[in-house]
């Protein structure tokens, strides 16, 4: 994943960046700065940023509102908002942003800033934003193909290729002559040597020459296909006329294609390009699906606690001798289609369950999340005050809104919006009523944001 960050500053740093941004450079980020008061549009390099950072460290408290508003307008005018590029605030530890100023930010980072903290947070947000964009593009193919296929652009850099040749050497020079000079070809005389090369460094394809004695080559292809790492690895056979039967055996063992020798240089080059391009495209899709499985549970079976369990849990807390301080959070989940128009029908229970599973995974293990009707959830944070709960929920909202969701059996992706209400209570206080607390969460909350 590319790591390009654009820092929006109150003062003009020219070609330099703020001092705290040096740790981003050390974490292999490409960093640029842009003054919010500048009349010039950022250059094309800055416009390729994957994340926006708003530097509020040196901003006076009286100017915070205007600076944040400028950053929001700039993000929208330059197309970053439409592209779902996340925006993060870097503020002083003494600054407490209210709900209105927190709304546009995916996260708020405060000193002490460490390289590991800021790099991990930003990388996570960038990955989620990429998945969100892919989910929206995937929804375009949902109606046509019946499933949501990630519409990833095919690899455009096909110049840097490394091919591994296995054989006696008769076709090695013709193969090198058929390929561009930018394609590196490494030769191996035996399957053992080829295996050592494959384990030592990555290759884009394997070319196997079949001529006289080829049984050990066929066994090598079979063993490669049994290895999950080489299940789809491109293997092309260069077959002499005396080894036609072995060529068919090689195809049966798992080779992708076969070319007779001597061959047309143009035809051979095209076959290599097609196979390598398909494999790189396949690896891109595999990476997206792997990250999606790790970050977002998609199974329809929810493990959320029931509303009855939550009420019984509150009753137990009420009867305990020692009181506990609890912050309750009411969560309203609303769904929009990708184009931004409100859906008229209620979301499916499967989609609500998926959102709930993601929220539950973002909460701490000891916290409880109960699902109510019509996309409503109730969560409570034990021994947590209102401010800490609000910050935690703000981060949960940012992750959920950047996460990809697709309605089942529909032709569109779904944007998920979370609205929170907070209510702080003490189980030891007189009149502790679980029913009243659940009702007040949505009707009379202490804080709504």
C-alpha cells in the first residue's frame, strides 16, 4: 500500500513539513505540507495523498473553529471527501474538541506522538478507506455478475518481471531473445535448483523446457501445485516435437499453457505477458479479500447479546452490594446506498448483524453490546466517564463508516452512519431503573453526537 500523507497547516512551511512529521518520514511515509490560507491549488503530487493530517498543535484556541472549517471545505473542494480520503487531527494534549469539531475527523492524535503509534493508526485508516472505495466499485459489478467482484485496475507496470527457466538450455537463448531486455530470466538445470531459486526470491512465472527425459520435470510441476503458495503460479511449457506426450502430461499436472518449439517470438511474449498480468491481478484480489476477512466479520450469525440478557445483567448490577459507575451508549444505525439517497426499505437483519459484529469487535472484551429493533444498539462501558466513552465511540464510528458493506441480494453498496447518545449512571444510586435507562438513551440522553 502506498503511504502518502498531506499535512494541512495554519502557517506556510514552504517545501518543508512540521518537525513532528519527521517520524512519518522514518516510517516510510511520503509527506507533503500545504498551507490552508494559500490561494494556489496543491500540486499533483500532493493531490495523490491517501490521508490528510490537520496540524492544530500551534493553533490558538480561538482559531480552532475557523481552521477546522477551512480544512473541511478544502477536503471537499479538492475531491478528497468524495474519494473518502480520511482526515486526522493532530492537537495539543490540553485541547478538547467538542462534538461539532470532532465530526469531520476519522481520529484525533495527541502528544506524546510515537512513530509506532502514528504509523499504525494512519496505516489502519488508509487500509480501511481503500477497502471502502473498493466496496463501492465492487457494487457496480454486483447486478451484472450476481456477486460483488472487486473492480481492481489490472497491473500497469509490467516491465519489472523475473522468470525462472528450467530445462536443458536449448531454448534458453531463443526465450531471452523473444522477451524485452527489461525481463530478467534465471536458468536452473534441475528441479532441486529451481526449488532453491523459488524459495530464495520471488518470480513471476516458471518456464519448463520438455525435450528428452522429462519425468522429473512433471513430478516437479505436480509438487508445486500441491503447495498452496504456488497453486496459481504461472507455468508455461516449451515443448519439442519429440515430447508431445510429456507436454500433455505436464498440462495434466497443472501447467497453464504449452508452446511448441521453435515458436513465434511475438506469440511467446504475448503468452508470458498475459499469464504474468493475470497472476499479479489475482494477487491484488487475494490481498483485498484477506484484509476484508481480517477486518470485517461477514457471517450472518451474530454473537451479540440479546436485549433480555442486557436487562438481566443490569438487574444483577442493581442487586450487587458494591456500586459501579457505568456509561451507557445508545447507537442509532442508518443506511444509505452508495449514491447517497436514503433507502426506503428497512435494512436486512443480516446487514444489521454484520454492523453489530464490527462494533462489538471494536469495543473492549468486557463491554456489552445488545441489539435492539430497527438498527438500534445499546452498549455500556464500565468504569468509564462520558469523555472517554465519547472518544472511543468517535473512533468506532470512523472505522465503521470507512468499512465496506454490501446489502445481500442487492445491486448497491451501503454506507453506514452511526449516531450516538450517552447516559452516565451509578448502579448504587437510588432509583436505578434499567427500563428507564434504556428509554432515556434515545429520548433524553445526557449527550448526543
